[in-house]
C-alpha cells in the first residue's frame, strides 16, 4: 500500500483536554486526534506535534505530522473532523516530504498570551483569557518585555520539571499591546522551555500592575533562579498561534485567538 507523510493544521480548545501529549488517564488532544485518524486510515497512526501544549493551553494553529496510507487530502480534513468531536478541528492537510517532522523540522514557534480586563469577570469567554479586575500598564510591560528579547539563559522563567538539556533560548520578538479591554503578549522564539511563556506573562503582569519595577526584570533574568520570579500565569490565557517551517510548501499563517476579534497581526 502506498504511504505518504502528511502535515495537518489544528485548532483546539485547551480547557477541554489534559494537554496535547498522550498519557495515562485524562483525555488529551493526541488521544482524540489519533482515534479519528485511525477511522479514516483504517489503521492505527501515531502523530508528532510541533508543540506539546500543557493542560488547558489552547492552539489556533498547531501542526502535527504522521505517515499513513494515501488518501485524498479532503479525507484528512473533512473525514477526520466528522469523527473528532467539537473541541478539536483540522483546518488544513498538506502532503510533506519524506522525513518531515512537525517538531524537529520547525524553526520557530509563536505564542500569544491574552489578558482580559473586567470587573466582574465575564461568564462567556472566561476560559479564553486571564481576566484581571485592574487595568494593566501596557507601556511599562512593553518596555520590560524588550529586556527578554535575544538569546539568554531563561532559568528564571523555566518550570522546575522542565527536562530540556539547556535553559538557553532565543526570543526573536516579544511585544505587549492593547486591543480594547484585551492585552496581548506576542512572542516568537526558536523554541520554548516548559511554562516559559506563562512565566514571562506572570512577570510582565506584575510589571503592568506596578508590583515589579521594569529594571527588576533584568535582575530576574540574570539571577537564573525560578523561585525569584512571579507566579506562573494560568494556562487558559495561552495560545499556540503559528509554527514556521522552511521545507513545507504551505505558508503557516498566524491565526489570532477568536476572543480578540478580527485584526491583522504582522
């Protein structure tokens, strides 16, 4: 039987799952996806994801890859979506070159962390942003964010359970902007450490509230000590929005979280 490598673009509601990666017990995105793929393929398939998002973290443009039997691309989109349930959607399918791997072939990843400002917090959309009763000072947050741009040892922003062999990462872009009552941290890096974006978001929130001074972010970065930084921001404000590949014919565009409404992102 003829086989081929397929890349899929996915969107999912992270609060419905215990993360992306399969594990014993709680339902994960990988569990749901592989069951749907097996029904279309007629055999068990194993997928690799660009980012192993944590429990509660959303994705508007996750990318996965697998090798399976030849099927029309429409089968991997419409067929899988008919089997997958309401909280995950395949948004595109593409044939990839042999050896393509959604994780290893990626050269950069982009995440957005979304804060909302409301008192009281809303009932609809409560799980789509990290809601604050205070107004965040976006200008202070933006200045502090630039301290983290570049290649650094991000030990102060790394989860204790992180198993990456090195704490060094290269942030190519880190901006903080306001969209009405929403505040968005938008960051691009070659790769991220466990909880790195959520730890950065927690620290920048403290800057935005005036709890931390801008210069204290430099001190935290240099300290390389996670215990000195702010608490980790909750997962439901975080979105994987783009993954970049040099060897995939499709351009992976940024897909903004729907709670931000229609807008153009560079």
